[in-house]
C-alpha cells in the first residue's frame, strides 16, 4: 500500500484541475459571453431573435438537462425543449414568461445518487453541446478530429507534431468549415448559457461529487493503480478543453460582432 502523501496530494491536484477548475473556467466564460450576446440580441432585435439564431443550441441545452435528469433517476414533471417567449404572460414564478425552454424535475433528497446528480444536470448543457460540436468536427472536419485524438493519445506528453500532421487531409475543407461555423454559432448562442437556476442546482450536488472523487483518487493512489485513471480523465478533459476552447472563440467573435453591429446602428 502506497501512503506517500506527496503523491496523494499531487494526484488530488491533477484530478481537481481536470474535473473542477478547468470545467468551471470554461462554464463561467461561456455563460458570461453568451448571456451577454443574448442580452444585446434581445434588446436590439427582440426576444425572438434568440430563438431564431440559437434554436439548435436551445434544444440541445434542454435535451441535455432532460437526459441527465433521467440518468440520475429524477422525476420529470414538465418539459418544453423549445418554445417562444411570452413577455405579456406570467410564468409559474409570477414573472414575465421569457423562457425559451425548460425541464422541471424533482428528486428524493434522501437519495445520495439523485442529489449528487444535480451537479451533472445543472452543467449538462455545456458538455452536451460540446459533444455535439465534437461529433460535428468528426463528421465535417475529420482531419481536425483525427489531430485532436493524436494530440491526447498521451495526455501528459501532448503530441503537437501528430496534431499538425493530421491536418489538411480533407477535400473542400472550406465548405465543411462554413457549415461547421454556422452550426457552431447557433449552438453557442443558444446552448452555452447556464441560468442562475442551473448554477444553483449544480451546487446541490457538488459536495457529494467532491467526496466521491477525493475518496476514489486516494484509494487508487494508495493501491498504486491511479495511473490509468488519471490518464483517462486528463485525456478526456484536454479533448473537452479543445472543443470548448473552439466554442469560446466562436462565442467571443459572435459577441464582438453583435456589439459592433449595434454600436454602428446606434450611431
């Protein structure tokens, strides 16, 4: 049994970086940027503009909540994966109905699995939309997808040469990139924006998740079998960071273009 505290804390640091810090940074930045973009669109073009420009993302956002809630055994009470906002009507909370979709669910608060599931349900849209973007990359820009896989083949020694070597093998890449960018815009505008309720829901399950991750990491490290575990989660997080970095770039450019367009319009 390995009781090397330095190694245990080192592995806990790697896991904390992979499963908590990196996802938190991307979730926060994507939410801020896309929420700001949607605010400009709503103020400048009306609430329906968010629906028209981000309907795929909205659908994927709510579908991610729904599928994850089902996975964790929550009871689904109401679902609308896509809807028009109705500011002239009052919603269930007594405020104007501005929602573009929703998934209402309940859970057994005495059930640890269902309670911890709230963390994953809350942040599910970020990962659901990221998976769709990853699938689109594999379909539309396969050389880039192959390069990403080559890069993370050894997550602790990134193969940038393999990444570069895999690029450039597509026919008519500009057409595929055009479709990819248009779909990415729609998904980013509508999907990568967690609501206050999403964040609140996630906090409910955070403690349970942290306890499990810490216990698992310590046990695997003490048993000298943590290497494969760390390798898998690090590779997955690097792949996630690549696709979320792309989504962040698209979101940033969209935000800048929307801001610039409305600045020009006002002057």
